[in-house]
C-alpha cells in the first residue's frame, strides 16, 4: 500500500514507540515486554552490585527511583 502525504510517501513500519509504549503492527506486547525486560535486567544488575555497600534505607531510595519508576509507569500505560 502506498500512502502519500504532501507528496511524500509514508513508509510502513513494524513497530513504533509512543509514550514509552511500543506498539507493533500485530498489536502484541512482545516488543514492549522485551524492552521492559532489558531495562529491568540492567536495573537489577546495577542495584545488586551496589547493595552490599549501602544501608537498606539508601537501597530503598534507589529502588523507588530506578526500578519502581520503570515498572509503575509501564503498568499505568499498559492498562
């Protein structure tokens, strides 16, 4: 299918990102969950490295600012 806008062709894409939510052409969650999993893996690895050297209160602050912010934002959009 060829779609033109102001004499320019609009290309078909497999997925797009809108408000950190990845929407793909088949309307599945696979691309979004893959990216979310990668973000959370990095966050868990980073917090696991620094956890032994800090108090539980500092660790709680890091958790809520880093991991919780990723999951809570994506859960709100996923509803």
